[in-house]
């Protein structure tokens, strides 16, 4: 059990039989009445985000989440196969469960698989990934890094806004949390 006063972003809790990750929270002390915690929680099974209010000092169960380092091997129809790098045990995840993450994943990439007991909840990506530009408009002489941006399609199908000087074949570092261009790799 953990007190809601100890909330921090990224904490995983169990409320009403569901698993939730704390996205953000705020301690509120009104002039009249007792203090409370207003929180925004993301359901780890469905991906839905919900706002929930707790009384100050209320206790909730902290969920024990395990992260396993696994290597993404290949796509098998609508399923995606991962391998534990220590035990060589393989795990298949349906594409519908990891739709967003697939835009950043290349074969042989090592990711963290999030597990609750024996249930697989999803994939946790590294903060940045290096992807090759497959398609973009050609740059024009005189374009600078501060000019503007154009869309570029990466090798995984992800479309990112990039500066004008980026051309096809360049390898770029992409932020996985919001899908933005950081730099050339």
C-alpha cells in the first residue's frame, strides 16, 4: 500500500482492479475543507486516460510492474515476435497492443517489455531512436537549419517534420515520446 501523498509521475498503482500509471498529479488545499489530490491516470490495459480525485492520505495498492529487456525479431502476420536476450525465450504480441510503438521499432532493436505477473502490458521504447529517411522532398540550395520544416517518411513508416536540409538516406535521431526530430545521427 502507498499513500496518495507519495504520488510521482510514472508510478503504477492498482485501483478498482485496474492498473493505472500516474501521468500527472496536483495537491490541492482549498481554503475550506480538507486537502485532496487531483490526478490524471492512464489505464495500462486499454490506454484510456482518466482524471481521478483522492482524499489526502488515502491508501492505494502499488502495482508490481516488471520490465524485461527483449529484442524485437520480426513481424509474423499481425503478431510481433520478441526474444528474451538472456533465456532466448520468445514472446508474441498482437499489433493492436503496440500500434504506436511499432512506428519507432526496427528489427533487432532492444526494448523493455512491461509485465504485470504473467500478463504482458506493452512495450517501453528508449527515449530516442535512429531511423533512416526513406522519402522526403529534395533540399534546395541555400536551405539552412533554421529555415522551416518539411515532412519526411522514415524507414518504419513514421512521418516526421524535419528541417529543409535533410535528404533521403540520412539517419536521424527521433524523440519517441512525441515523435519529433532531434538531430542527424
